[in-house]
C-alpha cells in the first residue's frame, strides 16, 4: 500500500490547518504558524494516519458496493 499524503485543510476536531505545506494554529483571534519541528512532525504523522483511515474506509465502501464475483454462489 502506498504512503498517504496529508491533504491541505483543517484536521478534524482540531484548531490546526495545513496550508501550503505549513501547519497553522487557528482561532477566532487569529492564526499562528507552528514552527516547532517535533510538534509539526507529530501533526504530519497524525494527518497521514487520518488520510490512510479515510482511504481505507473509501476502499471498504467500494468493495461493499461492488457486485459479488461470479461463481460465489453464496452456498455452503
């Protein structure tokens, strides 16, 4: 399976946004660029895991909606 790439945008249920390859902390008061390498590395890992999970769910839904292979018959 190929490595997934984080998509630009907000991480689900978080005040963090990926824009142009940079992580930003966002609130109503404004935005701050995240520059700590350890923190941004963790964000990268989390975003990659989320993208992989999204892809796995998409793949599962596609497989579930596909017709059964011929000869499956369903009999035991």
